[in-house]
C-alpha cells in the first residue's frame, strides 16, 4: 500500500501492507538497519520475504508483536537470510527454553516453523528500527508477551492484535487465567493514553479516526471483562474460523471429530460447563446461523476473506520437537 493511500500518511521511511487472513499486516521500516514488524503466516513466508527484499533489499531485524502463527510465520525464512528476531521478554524466554507451549502452536493446532529469538524486549526499551527510535510497550492480554511499539516523533503506534478497526484481540481465560481480559483492558487504556496520530493494527485497515477506534475497542474489551462466558465463546469462534481458513475448509463429517480432539475446545467446554461434544455442536450451529462459517458442497468454510494456503505448508513440527535454541541478548 502506498504511504498516501490512507487517511494518515506514513513517513517516507515506512511501508505498510494490509494483508487478509491468515496473515497479519506488515510494516517495513527503511534505513541502514531495515526492520520488519511481524512476518505473516508460514504458508506465505516466501511472498513476505520477497516483498521485504523488493522494498528494502534486506531485513536486519524482525520484531514480533506476539508469537501467534499469523505473526511469526516468516521468521524462520527471514532468519535463515540473516535477519535477527526480537520478541517480548516472556515469549523470548519461553522460546529459548523451547517450552512445549510456545506460540500456542500445538494448543491451537496452528503451524509455526522453528525459529529462535535473538533479542528480548522489555518495557521502556528503545529500538532503532530503520531511521527512527521506537519505544517498546508491553501490552499483555491477547498473549502474556504481547507488545506495542511507539514512535513518539511521528506519533505512530503499532498495536498488534490489541485492537483493530473492527475488533479487539480474543483472550484465553483457560491458559492465561481469569484476569486475562482485565489485563487486556488495562493494556488498551495504556495505549489510548498515548493519543497516537496513526494507529497500525495487525489486522484490517488503518483506522481513519484513532480516538473513535480506541473508544470502540475499550467498550468491547470491557464487555469481555464483564462477560467471561462471552469471552470464551469469542475466542472459540475466532480459533475455529482460523482453523477452517488455513485448511481450505473441512468436510462436514470431519469437523466435529477435529474439534473434539482440540485442547482449546476442551478447555472452553470446561469453562462453559459443557461437554466438548456439546460445545462443538453448538459452536458449529451458532457460526452457521450468524454467517461466520458457510456450508458448500459438503464442506464448512470460514466466511471472512482469506488467502489460500498450500496444505504442505502446514507440515511443520510442534515446538516440543524444535531444535535447541541459544539465549537471546
């Protein structure tokens, strides 16, 4: 996307690319040390790397807002080409230890190619990315290690999945505890207090009205705090839709057995006081009725726009089988 194709022009040293699911948007920061914020989904790593090379020649550093598969999928390929990888401290430490739960890849059944973290990022740290200094702001909630990046001169704020023009990040009350929604709300309030000129989310367009985007996001985040059951449902819908996107749908006869085998669904069922079988059936029925998924020729598909995925790209090992890593600096 051209820097002038949206209501808030970006400086000449920043190139933005809005991408449909299953990828996250990309922000390329030009200069003597070109940097990329997030790296998309593993199936499109070649495309991401080619786009970055075409615009910057090479990438010195990839900064991940968090470790979900749609944000770290190009890490391995870019790292093999010489880029360093930076991530929030909690996730950097877990990745270095090679915790089996890294990236929630196995838990969510979302593929991530093995990578290592070269730089651990903490609150208040300043990073030179491209031609500008950016401040690291931890924004836990969507994941414990989620972070935002703030460029005070241009008043640009990279928010990851904390919010978008139409949504807020789902929270995992099972993995991250009952206060995860409250934590996410506090992170949003911290970001809103910066009053940015430009808000750069990981999904969807750049909001035309940043103040209105925060107002709406804070209301949605408060709803997740006030309605824990609703927060669990919200996460389940998002995870299931993503599973359908990356698999080009699923035959109807395979959907319920697939869901019954998922740890995230078992946890959601426990929190909602249902059996996994009951929740799976309710989830499918609810999403069909509200149009979030559609039935075509015996397959269920996610209704939201998304880019096709090659099946072979999903065949990467879970983090428990990744090779050992060296500690980040």
